[in-house]
C-alpha cells in the first residue's frame, strides 16, 4: 500500500471518528440537519484534497456537483416558467392564475421548441428562426440602452466645468485618464510621437486600475476561503 | 429552400432588431405594450434555451461512458447525481411536478447541503492558487508592473481594518485610487466596450454578422 | 538557497494561507471596521426611504453558491435594515442558483422580525433572461412575474398588488456576482425607469462599478466582504462578515509579505547573476 492510499484511509477514518464524536456529544443533531452538515463538510474536504494532489475523492465530489447543479437549474426553469406560465394557467382552478393564460403564448412555445431542433442534422435549420428572434430582438433592445447608459451618461460627468480646487484637479485627472485610455485602445493609429506619449499615460492609468482589480480579486477569493473555513470551524466542528 | 433556411431568419433578425430600437423611442402605449409582449416571449424562449446546455452536458458524459474513455466512471457519477436531484425535483415534496414548487423537501436539502458547499469550495480553492501565484510570479520587472504592484498593495491594505490600524494613509489612498485613476480607466474601457457592443448589434441586425445562424447546410 | 526559496513547494504557501485564515477565527477578536462613502450611501438611502414612510424595496439576487460567503452577509444585513423600518420587500432572482439562497435569507430574517409572507414581503423566484426580465418588469411587473415562487398570483399578494412596474419601487438593490449591474440593471432598468439603484457585489466586480457611482447611476455599493462588514456595523448587528475581517487582514498581510519577499529574492538573484 503506497503513501497516498495510507493517507487517504487515515483521512477517511479521522473524518468518521470526528463525526461520530460530534454526533455522540450532541454537537450535531442526529437528524437530516446534522446529516446535511456532515455531507457538506465531507464534500468540502474532498474538494480541498485537490490542494495536496488531484485524486479520486476530488473528482467524485466535482462530478456530483455538476449533476446536482444541472438538475437544480432544470427545476428552476420548469416550475416558474415552463409549468408556471405555460401549463398551469390552462389547467388551474385559481381564477387569478387562469387569467394570465393567453393563446399568444403559443408563439414563444413554438419558437422554444424549434430551438431544440438545433441538435437534428435534418431539421436543425428550423432553430435559426428562434435564434434570429432571440439575437435580433436582443441586439435591437441593446443599442439605444447602451448608447444612453454606458456612453452618454458616462461622458456627461467627465465633461463638467473646471475650477481651481481639489475637485477641479480630480476632474482634470479623470478626463486625462479616460481620454488616454481610449487613445491607448485605438490601434488603427501607430503609437508614436504625441499619440505614443498619451498612450503611455493611458497604460499607467490601466496599470493602476488592474492593480486595484488584482487587490480586490485577492480580497474576494480570500473571502470565499474564509467563509468555508468559518463553516468548517463553526457549523461543523463547533470550535468558534 | 434557401429562403427559409437563410433569408427568412435574417429578415426576422432585421425586423425584430429595428422594432427593438424603435420602441425605445416611441412613448405611445401601443409601442410600450409591444415591448412588454416581445420581452415576455423572449423570456420564455430563453427558458427553452436551457435544454440546449443540458443536452450538451448529458451527451458529453454519455459519450464518455459508452466509449469507456478514461474516467468514464465519473461521468456515470454525473448521471447518478443528476438522476437523484431530478427525482426530488419531480417528487416536489410529495406534490409532483405539476404543482407549484414546494418550500422544502429533498430538492432544497440537496441544494443547501451539496450544491452550495461544493460551489463555494470550488471557488475558494482559487485563494490558495492566487497566493501561490502572487509569490512566484508577481514581479516588478518593469515600471508598469511596479505601478500595478504598488496599487494592489495599497488597495489590499486599505480595504481591511489592519490598514487603518497601521496608518490612516492606507484607507484614504485606497479610496482615492478606486475613485480617480481606477474609475477613469474603467470608464475608458466601458466606453470602448459599449461602442463595440453597439457596433456588433448593428452588424447582427443588418445581416453582416451571421454566426448566430450556425454552420451546416445553407 | 534563494533559488530553493523561489521554487518552494506551493503546498507550504497553502499552509501559511490556511493558518492566516483559521487562527484569527479561533482567537475571536475584531479590529474596528472603517465605513466607506459607498456603503454609507446605501445605508442613507434606506434610511431616507424609511423616513418618507410606506416604502417598498426590490431585492434582486444575481449570485450563486460560489459567492455566498461574500454576498449572503450583506443580504442579511440589508434585510434586517429594511424589516427594522417596516419597509416592504419584494425579492426576485435573475440567477437560477440564487433561489435557495434567497429563500433561506428571507425565511431567516422575516422570522427574526415577525414579518408575514404576502403582507410584508414576497418572493417572486427566478425567471430566465437576465436583462429581458428587467425590460419586462419595467413595463409590467405582473407580466414578468404573474405568480410568486410558490404559485400564488402576484395580483393576489398584498405587497405586489399595487406595484405596476419598476418605477413604483423606492429602492432597487442588485446582489451581483457577475456583471448583472453594469450589463443588465443600469442599461436596461435604471437608465429608462430612473429608479434609485444600489449594488451589493463581490470584490471582483466592485472596481468595475465605480464609473456608475461617479455618474450617479448607482446610489451606492457594498463591495465584497469588507462592504458586508461595514453594513453590519452600520445596522449595529455584527455577523459573519465582521468576524471574518480579522482573518481577511491577517491573510492580506501574509500575502503582501509573500509578494515583497518574492520580489526581494528576485532582485537579489538577478543582481548576483549580473555580478557573475
């Protein structure tokens, strides 16, 4: 038996012993809630075993997650939308719910079913009708909104009257930053001379932004780890 | 046949795209009513789109099992866990699939005790790898990299209580970095990305961009 | 020696990180949390809604299990703040994975304040479509959500019966793990219907939302676990986020030490390579 197999068996045995103790001592309730905590702790540790080495326990937990998550999403699509909006209003006794039924809902139902023909080599072309509606309407809805919200509304605060004050200096700095970053991303013109200088300033602003994003990303990832360790130490082991 | 397979979808994309743009600017109640109907229909079509992803996932794992590829046993685990959860979805705490969603039951239990811990743990593993990467590869080799590094360190210290404990400079500097240079750069990126989205949307509406039609026989 | 340190087994780094996280949690001491203007703005808006009387808040859940440690604490704090002022709450989900999390948060906090489902709060559940759901809600909430998550007609719920569209909400808060604020809520919702919009987001997303705060499209923002801890302090109910900030501080210091050490050894090895 090699070292990894011994380590694996030792960890499983320790896990079983710890849980046995927690149940016997009453720290974990002997009901579905307690079983749930044990299952959650087991899956958490199985996934963390990847930090030592890729192993069957990690792969098992990973694949269980994939299957459960896919089926959960099915439930969230079925109950509120496919059943709730398309089927239930037709068959229900509740008059308020029945009032939401409409024969026009046959249109998106048919479009949705046509979309599923994507997997057929013979009838797959029918799905293009659904995708055309989906993509075309999405593109049309996006254009005026993005222009208004992300272009015009973003340009306005950068084009305010200047003043000899800290706010005025900040405004100048922001304007310089926005313009230099936009010029940096304009690759149709060679970045030499004046354009090169402005583009260099843009790079500095981008580096500060990426540094801030990196700092926040580290913070975010560590927060997730802290959350899991809190679960293990508090909800499972009751050490906190 | 070419009309049905290619031209009709492109006409539909054009018409729905133009309608989508126009109804934004028309305040009349009929235009707003049309927007509401079209959006509701699109929502329902989106629900069917989920099955495309589900089919792809299950098909991928089925092919692995059938061909007995390396690790096919894990693909069987995917099917078993999917089957277990689907059972509880359809059981719906005793009321069946043709009732509104139940508030409790195996479905909720599996979500809270399997999906949530697995999902949270998978992403928390990144904390370890980001730490290792920061030690091994985060080098101030150039002035630009040094700027990035200094900004990252200031933000990391400024956003946690220990930074303020060390000196008030760190939270103030972190706040300024976020509100001024970071904001300016993000705004520049946002303007560029938004103009790109508008350009791509126009290309789709006018039929220049046709990748959404997919490949295959025309 | 320096080469060995530069190429150290990464599992040793993992151990340091784990110790940095676990030890402060076990020692149970807290450092004071400093409130940022973004978090204060969120708090002030809810206080303003409460002062105006009979307010209603829409909470949008756009996150999943992977970001629960960051976002769930801020959800709980905001719910406590709303319920403590007797504000009505309507909850929707734009991510399917958020449904169970939203349900858990609503049930936990409503029980603390004795709030009644239907009269004080409502949970409308998940609808696929993201931005399209917002467009639909902007025109007619009952068209987007004809029933709540449990099958009751939205026209029959006291909380939602008088709500016609997004314009009728006094404050909308999106809890975002992805780009639901900048790609969905701002362009498809706030821009046209001009309701006050706030965000509770992960730390990864927070820097991207700064332009919207500056332009006034976002009232305020809670960024990451630090934002959650700040809000817990503002509402006077410290929870898991506050407890986590000491670990956050220690791990940040450890990481900064690693970065400084790594760079120091890199420059030393580079200089000695040059001198050879």
